[in-house]
């Protein structure tokens, strides 16, 4: 009877460890997706900033040529 109780306890412990591992993997996946999303957003914003700076320089050059 004691062996059966120990077996049940071991199974419960194994399930708990697996559940913790799965929860950790889910959190890592969420974090990785968030990082990827933020990197894309940062890349877009950086590209937009570059485009706007270039547009500003061109506008200033056009103003100089008009004057």
C-alpha cells in the first residue's frame, strides 16, 4: 500500500514539474513574440524617421533653390 501511495506522489510531482515547464515555455514564447513585435515596430519607426529627415533635407534644398 505504501508503494502505491509513493507511486501516486511521484506521478503528481512529475505532473507538477511538467506543468511548470509548460508554463515556463508559454511565458518564453510570449516574451519572444513581444520582443519580435517591438523590434519590428522599432525598425519601422527608425525607417520612418530616416525618411522624414531625408524629406526635410530635400524640402530645405528646394527652398534654397526657389529663393
